[in-house]
């Protein structure tokens, strides 16, 4: 069986109040559910944004006709993407301005060979290429690896009998145009336009709108170009022609983005649409990042930054008055505690799509299938969650592109944190007030119960006597009812105890007259002569009457003592002389009984009545002699212990029952067996001893020897 811990009422209520700690958890779960609904609302809002933007782009084929949306798929390297440039490119052939775009450069080698005179010989010409857009120009660079750079002859009209760059495009006017960039030496270059007939390479016409720089390098040569966007159509191809120097300038290889001899073989080029950018910028969605991509996922336009903190969710938060003491307290002490659990939305995070030119994802695929879609993703650093929604752009019942809107959940998380901060503040306040109220309530109940316990313990002493009355509480509650019930019980117990304590005096008073009548009658009969049998019965009757008279005398003795104690006049006397004198008298009176006396010779003065002390000694010694073994001495000790005089009377013999140690000092309580009694005993001796002891302000007690060989009575009386 498990031990029961002594936990008080206040501790139990305090423990129960710990269940209030569930409130923050419930509040957190509630706010978490609200955050889910807010996220769902943000998702629907973002889908609505994309649908509104897509509506603005529906059935506007001119925005997409110039793109490669008609292709079933795009091919990397063949289909070009003009990356937005942060600034104009300085055409010096040194390629320094392209360094920040190195990760977008493509290498064209054996996989992009269009023609090779001898396929069994190693390729002698390769190049790295990229195109970009800034302003009204399309910029391109070519870093060509060629061990033998062959320039155009200064005295020849041919522009293709040397290393050169060929450009072909389907111009916005629908014409297939071809250009050649060749030079006689390093420096500023322009292009030459070839005849419209693809089979002809002459005559050529200078095209000064295509400008650039040719610079020879250790590995070959660099070409930087810019072409007006007005000259570039939806199809574009570049090819590097490698011509050998000896023996007669023959074409060795052609490496390019695509073949340029026919329109069908040209690759495509996608240039971010300024018209679409102007449309999405006009929507003023500063809190969202908007993408418009074609059906291949290539970015046509982009606007906004998801790292902006000016989202509609953040703007909806009311400003905090930091000047109030409560806000200072919460921000300095409570918020650091809260944010051990909560996470603050990051001010900065890694945006992997910041410079992306091609997007992919389940939401885009779903939008390309004709249905709006959305998805959640975690940033690469795991610090932010990004919501992306996509809606299709319809042209002639075909999906020609997708509008994508992206937002972080930082605004919602900020809202959630703000709600949790306020919720926790309120819960802490409620918990504090609630716990304090419960503690005070429990303390009040505990105090009242302890007070009732103390009153009950003081009302009845260890002998079961009622020493004081119990005052019932006036409170109209359960504890008040219990207090009044206790007061009623104690009152009735006091009446019953008083009845028992006075029963002996009433009995002695009521029985004395009939006993006297019987006794006088027997005395008259004894004066006459009777036969032997009659005389025997008269003697027995006389003996019985004598015993009955002795009982009445003992009962009267206790009654008289109680009455005399209430009227006794006290004086100061040396109690040691009284005790010593009593013991001398006992030794003379009972010579057959051995006494072992240890009485202090020091004078010990007490206030009381010496005759009562002698009567106390009579009762205790008589009790010891009655129960003492014949061959054992009665030990009597009387010493001073601090401010008390201590009388010890012990004898060897039967021990006291454990449950009678306190009760033997009550009236009419006896532990003698009826068979062992030779004369009547009403249990009044020790009762009288207790009355005398208490009259002198002392205490009396009894205990068995530790070896259960006898009993010792102890009387402790205050001196002086």
C-alpha cells in the first residue's frame, strides 16, 4: 500500500490550480487553428490576386505572339532567354560587365556543332555565350576559343571567308534576316546584312545598328554586341564560323545556338515583356511578388519582392504604444519568455527564386492545365514559408501563360505572435489572480478548520472530560454547519458527563435513608433471641447492610471532597514534611509491607491543604499495596524537579491495560476483576487523587514499567 503524503488543503488547492496551466496550451491551440484559417484566407486572397491579373492578360495575344509559346517545349541552349541586365554593357570586348551573370552562361561545343568539315578531327572552335536585355537593346557576348583567329582580308569584299559570327532572326516584320559580324582587326565592329535569299551570301549591306567590339584574347577572341530589340523577332540564332588560314581559307566548323540557314531551324528568344511588367506594376501589389511566365515556365515579367515587410497582414497590425508601463514590462520581461517558444518572422531569408528566369512547380503545372493552383514551400534556409498561387492566362481557349503571386507568411506569423502575446498576457493575469484567489480561499478554509480543530481539542481533555464549551460559527456554509454541530455535540456531552459525575452523590443520597431503615430494623431484630438458622440469616443481612453502608460512605467521601475542595482555604506549607510524615505512619501501620522511600530533605513549599495531600498519599499508597506483590517493596520517591515537586509511587504487580491509562482516574472506574474483590470497590480512590492533584494545580499520570513488571504513578505539583 502506498504511503499517503500529508498534503494540506492549501497545497491541494495549489496543485489543482496548476491545471490553470492548461489555459496557455488551449490558447495556443486556438490561435494555431486561427492561423490555419488565416493561411487559408491568404491562399484564397492570393489566388484571387492571380485571377485578377490573369483576367487583365486574357485574350491579349499581342503580349504573347512574339514569344515562343507555340513550341511544345523549349531546348536549353537553342532557345535563348534574354536575362534582364542591371545596367548597360560597355562594349569593350573585355567581358567584365558579364561577371555577375556567370552562372547563366552556356558553353557551346561538340553538342552544338552544326557543321564540321572533318568529323574525325577534334573541334577547334568553341564559345561561351549569353544574351541579356537592358533598355531597348539586346546584348550578347561570345567568348570564342580558337587557336588561329582568321580576320577578314582588308582588300576583299567577302565577309564570310574568315572567322565570323552569323546572326539570323525572324524580324518583327516577318522577314527572315541574316547578318554577319566579321572584322579585319580588333576594335569596333558593325554587322553586314546578307540578302534575303538564304542561298546567297553576297552582296552584303552594312548594318550599323548592330554594334560591338572584337577583341583577340590568348584563347581566341571575344565579341560583345548590342542589337536593337526592334530588329529582334521571336526567333534568333547565333553561329560561330571557324575558317582555317591555310591552304585556302576553307570552312572548318560551325558551332552555334541553332542552324541559321532557314527560319524553321532557328531557335527562339524570349525577352521579358515590358508591356506585361507595366500591367502588373500598375496593379500596385507591393506586398506580393508577381510573375508572368509562358507555357514553358520562362519568366515574361516580374514585379515585387517577397522580402518586403509591408504586407497587408503586417499593415493591419495596430501600432503598440511603447510608452505605457505595461508595454515596457511585457517587452522587457514577458516577451523574452514568450519567444523561447514562439519564433519571430525573419527580417531576411534566402530567396532561391530571386533571379530565376524559369519557374516550375505543382501550382504552375496545375495552372497550365487550366486550373488555379497554390503551394507552400520552405525557403532553403528554413526561415520563411512562401505561399505561391498560380492562375492560367487564356487566349483562344488555350493556356498561353501563367500568373504567379507569391507571399511569405511572415505577416500572419506576426499576427499570430501578436495574438499569442496578448493572449498570454491575459492568461497570466487570470492565472495570477485565480491562483491568488484560490490560495486565499484555501487559506481561509484551512484556517477555519484548524480553528475548529483547536477548539474541539481544548473542549475535551485526554480523559474525555469536557473542559470548555465550543462556540458555533455564524458563517452560513458547510464549515459553519459543522462548527455548530460540534458545539451541539460538545454541549450534550458536557451534560451527560455532568450527569455521570454527579450520579454517585445522588445515589448515596437516595440510598442512605432506606439503608438506615434496614440497618435499624436488623439491629432491633438482633436484640431478640432467635434460633440458629434465623440468626445466621440475620448475620448475613447485617453483613450486607454494612457493605452497602461502606459503599455509600465511599460515595459520600468523593462527594464531600468535591464540595470541600470548592470551599477549602489554602496556605503555604512544606509538602516534603507531609509526605515524610505520611510514609512514617504507613510503615508503622503496615509493618508487613516493605517500603523503599527516597524523600528529599529539602524544604519544598506549595500552596494548598496539607490534609488533602495526606489523603492523596493514602489513596495512592492504598492502591499500590492492593496491587503489589507480597515479596516486593513499594517504592516512594519525592524529589524536586525544577519548579515542581514530583511524587513517584511504584509497585510490582499487574499492569494497566493500554486503553485504561487515562480512564482509571475517572469516577467509578475500576480494573479489578469481580472475582478478586474481597470488598466493594467503586473506583473512587484514584478519582479522589486526581481531584486533589488538580486542586493543587498539578497533574497525575500512570504508566507501566518498560518490562511490564509493575505500575508507577506520578504526581507533579507546582512549588511556591
